[in-house]
């Protein structure tokens, strides 16, 4: 296979294009003079091997020894494009994008900086945030997923499953619309094909989506419905706690009959940020816009006089829960950003110093206290 010299879409390049091959990867391939290198996409990661495919052939590949011990190199994840020699991955091409989070177990432990990035999937067109209309439904969690996706520079879509469980599922869609500005929202049902037609454009030729959400949200069931038959195992939901079990335990890229691909993911119980970008601004645009009208340019929207955001909460324009979620994630992202440039001790010292100065200022009457995180206006 030599796609470097072929300007026409022959049979081999057609399969690569269907797998998501783009000029971004073609440019990287052309930098290598070794014509024996075969481009392929990682469709699954196992303990000591990788499932790979070029759309026409599949290999169970191993990783070249030098890549195993290269601390600065990319470790292949589902969705990556790699260059192979026989059944050995010799290079990992630079990703176009990636959905990642910090390793679980570090959230709410500010003294322990997340030391490891967990890449969930790579080279994506769309991230589908899946939430069931049962005990899984939680607006604050959806806001957190949106922030995670925006931080990674990706496009979110929200899918509300189990619409058949409620006589008026549109009510839930309206609630989500109020916190997910401009994000496509789709209601689907596992009992029939309601809403499935609207999802097909995301699975058009060469496009890749990934589904994220809690265990039991209906991700695997949705994949089965879109595929037309059972290809992913599903499990029942606990009637006691309303949560699902981890039936899906691996991340696999699945070729769909619509022409695109789906990466189904195990349920995520802990959404821990790793990337620090403009996710908070994109997920909470109305708070950021109102913040420009506050009396102070550095207003934290917690206790300052003349805060337009706090006024909006008092007037019912913004819910108290949404603002508190904004505070919470803002603090996490600011702390994460600081930790990347400062030691843990220095960050903590500066935080306590700032808190001490605010308390002294309030005692001197220089700040009129109008509210604090967690209090009622």
C-alpha cells in the first residue's frame, strides 16, 4: 500500500479515509522515507497488545521497545493513528485532538496534584455526553462534562436516553437547554427508534464519535440500537441506588453501518480535569458575560458589592446551584493551572494569604459581605 504517490482515491485509500484518515496524518506520513511503514488506526487497547486496522485488514500489534520507555512519546490509545512495521507499532502520529482527564482518585485532593493524564480517546469529531432520564439525570454533572469537553477543544452533543420512562421527556430537554447553550440535545429511547435518525449525521463517512457518561446511562444500548444488532454487552440498573455496573470494560472503536465510528467507553464515576483551557467560559457563557458588568474587574462573584452575577442569582436569572458549580470548577481549574507552575506548598501559602487579607478587609469594613459560596441570598 502506497498512499503517498496515489492522487486518486483507490480502494486502499478509500478504506483509510473511512477510518478517519486526514491530511493532518498524511503530512506526517510523508516525512518518512520508509515505504514499508503501514498506517493503521488503534481500535482497541489490551494488556500487552493493540488492536489495529487500516479499514481493510486487522492486526493484533505490539509496541516497539523504544516506545515503551520513551517518557516523552505518545502511548497509543483507542483512536490513535500509528505507523506499523509488520505487526509492530513503530510510531504514533501526532493527534489532531484528544479527550483526556486526570487519573481518577485525585479529585478533591488538592494537596496531591494529578500526576498522570488519562487519554480517553483520540482524533474525534464529536463527544456525545450520554445521560439517562432516571436517577442518572443530573444537570450539575452535565455541566461538568461540558467543561471537560470544551477544555479539550472538542465539540459536545448531549444525548438523553430512556425517554420512554417519562410522559414528558421534553421537560428534561428544556432543563438541559438552559445550561448547555448552543449544544445539540437529542432525546432517544431504548424501547424503539425514537430519536435515532437525528444521530446518524454524526456517524457519516469517516467521522468518529465517542460516548461518555455514567455506568448504566445507556451508552452500550444506544450503540446496539444504532448498529442494528447487539454488539456490546449491556446490564441492568440497580433499583436500590439507580446505578449501573461496569459492563463495558474496554474502549473499542466500532465501525458502524452508517459509515462512521463509535468509541464506547466504560462508565465514568469521577470527572477530573487535566486540560486547562477556556472550558469554563464556554460551559458558563452567561456568567462570563454578566461578569463583565460587575463593579470590579477581578470580581469572583462570591461576595463583592456591585456583582452583576449575584444580582442575577437573586433575580432568578441564574440558579444558585449553577453558580455554585461554576465556583467549584473555577477553583479546581485555577488550582490546576497554578500547580503546573508552582509547588504545592507555595500555592497553598498564597491561597491562605489571600483568604487572610479578605478577612482583615471585611473586619475593617472595606468589603461589604453580601453572600458566600453555599449561603442563601
